[in-house]
């Protein structure tokens, strides 16, 4: 599988996520073929790389992530 990099800079460079409610939705596409990527992993990490929350895309490359970090 082609490697994909998802960067949520607004979460990474923002204030710590402890006690913050947030929702992220989007679509994952391959940068070379522009095709949707089904079942890709979506992960949100703290600055120290600890896991906050995650989900996977559906068969059409869509994801919706809600968290109470």
C-alpha cells in the first residue's frame, strides 16, 4: 500500500488536548492516483506521541472522528 501522511497541524501545534472536545471529518486520497483510500487508519497523537483517538476510513475514503480527549 502506498504510504500516506495525514497531518493535523491544528491539533499538533495547538494547546494540549486534555479536556478538549473535538470533531474532525475528511477524506483520504492517494496523492498520485487521486483515488480514495478505503480502510486507512486515522490517528490523533499528543505532542509526546501518545495516542489520543483514532478511526478508519470507510470504503469511500471518508472518516469522521469525534473525541473527548
